[in-house]
C-alpha cells in the first residue's frame, strides 16, 4: 500500500501562500503535537525562508506531556520559539499571541524608524490539513468566523481576519507535499486525520494502527477494551476480542471486525486511548 493525497487545490494554496508571504511579519507554523516531525511540511519551510517563525504544537492535549516538552526544547535549541496549544479549549493561545507580538517587534520598529505609520502586526498561519488552524483563529476571534471542520481540506481560500487593533491574521488552506516518499510519516498523517480517509486503504491502516498500539501501548489497549494481558500477537485476534466486548456483530451473530477496527481508529483519534506521541525529537 502506498499512501498519497495531493488534490489540485493544494497547488493553488501553495501559490497563494508564496504570493502572500511578502506581506506578513510573522509565520505561525502549526504542527500536530502527536507527530511534530511527520506533520512538518518541507515545502512550507522553503516558502517561509528567513521570516520570523513560531512553532505551535497544536492538539497537545492528545500528546504526551513529557514528549511535548522535549519537542519545545528541541525547537528552542534551533532558535525557534515553540508553544504548546489546545485550540479547542484555548489553552496556550495567550502565550502564542504574546510570542507573535514579540517576533514582529523588530519589523515594526524598523518601519517606525523609516517614518512609516505604526500598523497592525500581520501573521500568517500555515500547516497541514486538519491541524487546527481555523479552530485556533476562531478562538482568537471569539466566534466561528473562519470555516472549520473535522475533515482535511475545509479551508480552501485565504482569509484575512482582524484580532483587536494590533493584529491581523491570515488563515491558509492546509497543504501537504506532492510526494509522500516517507510512508511511515504518511501512515502517521493518515491515522491523525491529515489525509482524507477515502484516499487510502483504511483496513490496512487500521491493522497497522492496532499493531502499533499493541507494541507501544498494550496496557492502554487492554484497559480501554477490558482485555486480558498479554494481548494476542495477531491483530485479527485482538479485533475479535474488542468486537466481542463492544457487541460488533453482523446479522447471524458473526463478529464484525471492520466495525471493531473503526472503533479503535476513532477512539485513537479522539484521545480516548490516552495521550500518544509517535514522533520523538533527537535531543542529543
């Protein structure tokens, strides 16, 4: 199986980001805190260039706290400020706003020195699909102004939005890169919701996810579905046990393994299996 998804609107979005980059003072790159490395788009890094950049580790409520702190240390060692965020509750949004103002202060000071009238700071939000850009902007605005959804590809056009008197935000569509050569990263993008479900073999991805959970989080898997440890080595056996516990039956009483797998899949995505971090930084 090869996971790939790059619809036509992403090419248009990339061009739009490139065109608007000269207008902004600061770029906020949202990464999924569960997969910071896998959710970092190399195309965006090229487009951002030398612009002041802030890393926002969104969905930090779904990631392991210690691992997120390690990622913050990693980015700061690279000279990049990093802020953990939970855009659904707003936790971390105030520190992020302060960091945006700080990052833009040098640019604004230069404009003032040239006699240019003080203006609002302009910040662009970029990231992969479904990473939470629009939800975060809505949190800043206090209303559902930017379109949001729980599926990748909701925001299709550029949206400049005013936050108070001193900040203008540009929400941009989520963009992946044309070739997902790293299929391990592509798998992580798929299970965390960055790639449209219809674009890959969900049965295979769910099988690989259950295998991953058995390997790295077997205690949680057993606790969530009331299974005896050690768990079977065969994924189908695990799904059979989960299906029996959750009443996943077809007509005639046959176990519905597909339904059991989708339960695990969705409960993983929503954090019901506990906080998970699948990418770990190299701190040494």
